[in-house]
């Protein structure tokens, strides 16, 4: 009986298919852990010190190469399909414990309440009675 693996590959037996799916899952976890922004990557940043130089280069065909040179001379390189992903990794090198760029952008957006005046205006426009408010 043929088995269709999670990536679409057809294998002759169910047992071979399940082993293949398990190996795919293990490989995916390993690649995620080693990927830019993954746990191992962050530890490398901390181990080699601050970044002295960080460069993003366009290589063509949707390839953006990010190269960072650490204080101890170690170079870290990663390739990304989009510029903004390379930029996010570059930002992570300078602040490994910081928030992701998309979250920061959302918090700076005009539609996001930023203080008591903004919250008061939104409550007034809402028109519903809030908890603890008089009817």
C-alpha cells in the first residue's frame, strides 16, 4: 500500500512513509533552531560580542545576504528571500532581546491607542457604557 508523505512524496509502504515524515519533522526542527533568529543564533550573538559591522547586500533573484562582523572577528552570514527579513535579522543583532519589528510598527500605528487622551476619545466615540461608569 503506497503512502503519501506530508511533503507530497509517494513511498511504497506505510512504515517507510512514517519514518520519512519523522525525519522531515526532525530536520525542520533542527533547521528552525539553527535559523537566523532561532535560539542557537541568539546564543552565538551573545557569545561573540557586539556587532562591529553589519551589511545587507542584494545578490539578485530574491536573495538578500546579511553579513555581521562581531567584536571577536567572527562573521555571521545568512541569506533571506526578502529585504525586510534581512533587515529584521540585522536589527536583532543590535538588540537580541528586543521586540520584533512588526510589533513595534503596530504599536506606533495611528490606530493603536497611545495614552489617556486617546483612550478617552475612543471611549467617547464607542458610546457604550463602560464598567464602573454611570448610566
